[in-house]
């Protein structure tokens, strides 16, 4: 069963066509990687899926519902959560407080003037479960701004998970990381996918990460869909090698 179905989507900014007639289907429990050289349209494509701006043409269906014109916050409510290329966190708050903000939002508490003792306990249990899932339980009282880059990324992923998404979008989750942090983040994503059956679409430049994690890979080049297939098919694709993989080598 498909969770996400993108059909012939394009996005124009004046005379610039950032994404041109791209289609993509993501199945329940799949991990899909989107790759391509700089300027290929990857983040623009993510912005179309997450609702930061609408497509100029084409349709986007999530869980059988047409969401083409829905706002970003309404898509979050339906079950789409994302992280960003530049980490989006509250650095002056603790790890626990960051995840609590997302948890309370998902539970509908953000507009209430107060929360009962029972509800507070429920939120705490949910936050602690999310921190356990992401390996941040021991750092729950640390200010996020004081953490290493890899832990800040993990905290951002935890905030996204606290929204209880049916589709998790990760924009370059290992960007700026060293070898150990990349390994730890890759293992986290792998656990979310294999052990907890999250449906994940990620943008990634590190081909080791892509080929280690992805069920399928979509390649964009200059806003166009260049190729789509298994990691083995993409690695053997001469057009992909010429446009991207060969340049990265």
C-alpha cells in the first residue's frame, strides 16, 4: 500500500523550473533515498511534499488523500514530519523540553492554558519513550545547544518522531558529521526503519549511507527525474554515474 504518491509535480519560480514533472510512489514501511548533485531540486521537492509551498502543477496524495493544496501544519496533523538540512531545534531548552514541545503539540495541548497532572504524566512517559528510541535518555537534561552536532541531529529527529508521523522526511541527516557521528545516525535511522517500521524518505549526499539504508533510490538532476530503482540498479546506471556518482568519486 502506498503512503505517498507524487504525480507529475513541477515547481516554477518565474522562468526557473526547479522541479519538472517528477513522480514518486513510496510504500508503507519503505525507506526511500533521494540523491542528486547540488541544485538538482531535492530540497525543493521536499518542500513540495511537506507543504512549504504548493506545486505549480501535478498532484500529491498522502494515505489516499489529496494534499496538494494543504498547508504545512495540516500535513503535520495528518502524519507528515520532517527535519531540515540546517538543524531546527530550541538550543536554549533541554533535550527533554525540546521533545516535550513536539509531544504536547501532537497531543493537542499547545492551545490549553494548563495541563492536568494526569496529562502531564502521560506526556512525560511519551517523551521518555521517544528519548529511549533515539538514544538520548541519558542526555535528557542537557541543553540542546551544548550537545555535539550528531546529538543535536538526533534531538531534531526525536522532535519529529514525537509528532507520531506516518511519513518521516529527513533532509541530509548526516550533513556536517564525522565518521562516528555518521555511523551513529545511520544506525538510528536503520533502527527506526527495520525495528519500528517507519516509512522514511531521506535526502543524502553520502553514498555509503544511501546504499546501506535505502530500499529504493530516486535520482534528480537539474529538476528532472533521472533514475529510480534499487541501490544496485542505481549504482550500475551509467546516466547516474555520469551525472552524480562519478563526480563524487
